[in-house]
C-alpha cells in the first residue's frame, strides 16, 4: 500500500488509542469489522471514504483532525504512542541508515543528559 494509506491507518490507530478505545469497541461504534479496522490501521487495506467517515464519526473527529500531522499534541499522546510514531519512519530504511539514526539519537540523549543544551 502507499505511504499515504499507511499514514492514515497509523493516525486512526493513534487517535483510537489516545481515546482509550479498543478495536473491538471501534468496531461496535463504526459498524466495521475488527479485521477491517486492523487491516486499515496497519495500512494493509485501502479504506473507502464511506468507511473513513464511519470511523471519524465513531471517534468523534473531524477530517482535519485525521489529516493534521504537524500538531500531535492535540491527541494527548503518552510516551508509548510517541515512540510508536517513529516506527513508520524507520520501516523502509536499510540497516545502516537505522544504525546511523540510532547513533544520532544516542548522541542527542547523551548531550541532553549532560545538560549541555548549547550543543543541541
């Protein structure tokens, strides 16, 4: 599937989790099967506009909230959800790129822990 389909699925999952709703409950609220929702959240299914509307109604969100990626603070994410947001960025990278990014993150963390914010 396309990166856009994956991003939409990921956003649905993040919103659902931020609201404390299970896939089972979202299935009940939207009238869509759990399998359909699971496939959608993983980006394995090309969701129809009709189904997308049902999900947005069940989650009580407006279209702009689903497609808003700049301001993730809107959703009251917890630490785990923020960490999960990194996975889609890494999935299509090769192992050398991932190691390089890990090194950068480690250097950032080390600098941050030393309290030398001038280097950041």
